[in-house]
C-alpha cells in the first residue's frame, strides 16, 4: 500500500492575527505585526520591536506558550474527521513566561511550576484534545517545529500513527527577549531579512499546528501534501552557522530527495531569513549551491511576523500551505534594498502565482538545520510503501554516570547490593574532558560530553558518528539559573550571553556533534521522566545509514534551587541525585552487543487502557515470557501510587513471574534515571544474570533472555534490551 501524508487542518496564531484566515489576509495586504514590546516592562531601555500576539486570552497560572498551543490545536481540529493518535510538538520556552516571574518573586511551591517543563505543552495539548497515543516534544532551538513535523511524517509513514497533530509553539519571555539582545542579534529597527542594512532579528511568539493524516489517495479536504523533510547539523559552532551554507544545503537536498522532487520542481522557497548578518548570508550561499541559476521565487516573512523561535518552522509550513492553496507568495517584509553580496531577488510585494511545490527552511542554534517540501495534494505520484523500519539497535558501546561515579563504579556498587543515588562526582564528569572544556562547560554539558566520549570509546571498533539524539527532562538548569539571577539582580539591566546560549535544551547535543563531526540529524527530546524513551524513539524514526552509528544520550543535572521546584519527584526525595547514560548504537544487528529498542510509548494520563495496550504491543503473555527474564520498573516518586497500580496490572495481565526491579530505589530521583537503568540492564544482559539489587529480593540468571524496562505514571513506556 502506498502511504502518503496529507495536511487536512492548520491552526495558526502569529503577531499578524489569531487564525489561518487573518494571517492570510495580513500577508496578502503586506501588513506587519511588529511593534514595541508591551507584554512586560523593560526598566532601563525603551522596549525593542517584537512580534507579540495581541489580545491573547488570559488563563491564570497557564503560560502563554500553552495558551497559544491550545488555540492553534483547536483551529487545526475544527471540522476534523479523524482524531489525532499522536502529538509531536517543537518548543523552546515551555512555561518560562510564568517560571521567570515565579523565580523573581521567590516562589518555592513546586505546584506553581507544574507547567514549566517544555514537554508540558505537548501534554497539555494532548489532554485538551483527548489524545492518549504517542506524545513527543522536540527542542532543537529554532528548528524545533520543523523537526517535529519530520518526526510526525516518519511516524505516519511507518504506520506508528494514522493521524498526528504536529508543529511548534513559543511565547515571548524575558529570557529570550534579553538573551538575544545580549548576543547583539536584535535589530532595534525591526528585522530586515536579506536587506543590505540588516542588523539582526526580531524576537517573536506564535504557534502553528498541522493535522496530518496517512492515506493512499488525497482526501477531498486535503490542503496540501507533506512530501518530504530533511535534517542536518553543521557541527561547527554553538550559535553561528557554517559560513559556506553547506549544512543548510544538505538539509534542503535531503528534503528534496525524501520528497522525490528535483530543485527545478520548486516554485517557492519560504526562507528561514531571520535578518541576522551571518545566517542570511549562509542561507543565500546554500540556495545558490542548490538552485544555481534557476532560482525560484523566495521570501522571508520574519519581517512581518518576527522570529517565533521553536514555532518559526511550523509557521513557515503553515504559510507554505497558504501559498499552495491561495497562490500567495508573501513579500519579504523589511527588505528595502537586497544585499548585493547575496545576489538574491526576494519578492518585494505580495505576489499571486500558481504554486504547486514549496520548500520551507528553519535553522537553529547548535547548527540544527531543517527543511520541508510540501505540494499540491496528489500532484506527484506516490513513492512509498507503508513500512516499519527495523526498530532494533545494537549497543556497540555504553557508559553511565551516577552518584557512584562512572559505569564501572556504578556496577561495582550495585553488585554489592548498594544504591547509586547521589550527585555525579565532579572527577567522574571531568575524566574524559580536556581542560578547556572544564573551564567553559557547566554541570549538564560536562556530563553529556563525558558520557558521549565514554560510550564511543567503549565500542570495540568505533565507527563514525552520523547523528546525535539527546533526552533531557529539564535541560541545563545551571545556565538557566545563572542567566536569570544576573538579570534580576541587575533589575533587568545585565545578563550573560554565554549562559543564554548554554541554557537551550539542545546546547549539549550540539557540542557533541561538534566534537564528533556528526552532520546528520541532531535531535533533542524533552519529556520529563520519559525523555530517554522519547530520544530512543527519535533515533528509531531517523536511523543512521547502514555502516554509520548514532549516539543516544540522556542526562539531567540536579540544581540546589531549581530541581526541587520543577521536578515533583525530586521535591519528595530525601537524597538529591542526578546522572545519565549514553549509547553508541549501530542500526539493526551490527555486532555482538545487546539490542536496544522502543517497544511502547503512550501518554497515559487518565487512560485506564494504557497498560493493556502495552501488553498487547509486546505480543502478549507468551511473547513476554519467552523474551524477558526480568522487568526493570521505573516509577517516579511523585507518581508512585498510580505507578504501582499500573505495575501490578501489567504483571497480572502479562502473567510475568520473573524478577522485578524497582530501579529508582537505587538510581535516585531524576528524569534521566531510565537511561541509567537501560545501561545497567545492557551490562546484565551481556553477562546473563541480574545481581541482587536494591529493590529486588534475589539475584537470578536470565537464561538467555533480555530485560524489559517499563516506565509508569503519566506515560506508560516499554524499552527492550535483548541478547
């Protein structure tokens, strides 16, 4: 059966208006939504121009990010004939608009921070629309929304989803407003993409969500077809693009190849075009490399909407749908005199033309490049059969860091029956790092770099690293805290550009890519206690080519101020803990190491059927008994009551009588604990037995079987580790 992915609904909220139709009208008329900031006071300077969504409904305690996402979701689903079974969302700010105010006011009640996490936005949307399927959150800076659409596309192509709601959202907050200004990347006159006098970007907010369905033939209500997408990483610099534009060009070429479209088949390019000097120039060079002398129509709309960060790529996708449906090519607002060095001719005024195929770009910090190709529904013949990619990875190398130290120290302590709770020892995090990294990196980034180096070094014959997948529940807390403290102590006058760059969730993954020269997909997933499982799912959806490897990493740091506010399980724990693990993975059966794969991932909040669905997905009683000799159960402390009920239900439905390990009793409470458990499970599977562990009554051989890791609570997940 040929599978195609169609866009059947769009929700769009931007500074130009609330809704798809108002945005179309504004773009047709060449209007701009840029105006001085009014959302919060700026004590020391006149407010800069921003892209602010005006008259946004207020909901006490609910961050603007969530409100924007909810409005976009409602519009995308209006008149929908099918309910989504998956939500895939890209975001950068999460609940920061509320969090930064609470921290400034010294609020310590963890309940007030319940919407802080980036992943809470997708979970909020899933709850509002009644989706209890797969829920994923991508945080790859300004390419987040496009990366989310790529992951959703692969879920639909592989049969993991039949209908997905995907896109991006971000809201204005002090952190991004002052952070980009500290980097001197903001144009005080408003963004002028591609203009010879451009001086920077305009920070903005917005949301765009697309309802995607997998069908053999175009539905009669299809707005456009999502033909393909490509992701790449510059592996060059934390903030600056590769000057020759080669990384951006690679993402565009991959998107065209994925879509089966030649460069000559593109009618319009919706540019990333932020207005920053280096980014616009690099994108121009990439366009010349790709199109040569046959340049299609092109424009950037960020002079009208501003740069909505994690939502930007999704806004671009929504505008591309508009271009196909209405024959509208928006003006490149703000560009008065095109920069002659670029040798481009952006559309100067709104243009009406027949548009069959659009290429839309989004690039972000960490060298994250993403591109989408969209077309008129059914204009191209189908290219793909429904296929389920091989889920298995072979673990070529692995490493972990816990309160006990590195993997060797962790396993030694566990074999003694002792827990490995506590904070990662500084000397263990520093063991693999050169002095320069020790000077410039803070806690989470140190841990991630050390883990990546150790996992790659643990492989018997390390291969080239093509891609990086990183899971983190809370991101770089040290950098975030230090940025905000300096900002508030100076009454919003001074802050640290270095901390701002380091505070984005994907900063550590970008640093890993630079170290290993990994120029394939670089994807950071953030889903609280289930971030490792989400990152593993991302790796399965975007596997490396045959013969190449990927790095899968998950880690979280404890922070003395923030962890007890943000993480409800950490708030209940009597022992601050942190840690993480990394895996060097080969696609399929590529060596003698254990196999690692995601078997189930479902948002289970309020879903009484999730555990039953997991047992079915695992093949039922007979398959579970035949494949697994032990179960490692991850029950976050704050969800222990429901998690325990879920575990009892699973054991009953599965008829499982083997050993069960409650691993958080020995890892401690932190979001990446499941990654550490997976690393230990892989070592035990390789050895053929599980020692006496805290939370397990007896040791026992595995009899050639594997270990099943189940995550319980708001999500129900299963990860298999097999010999």
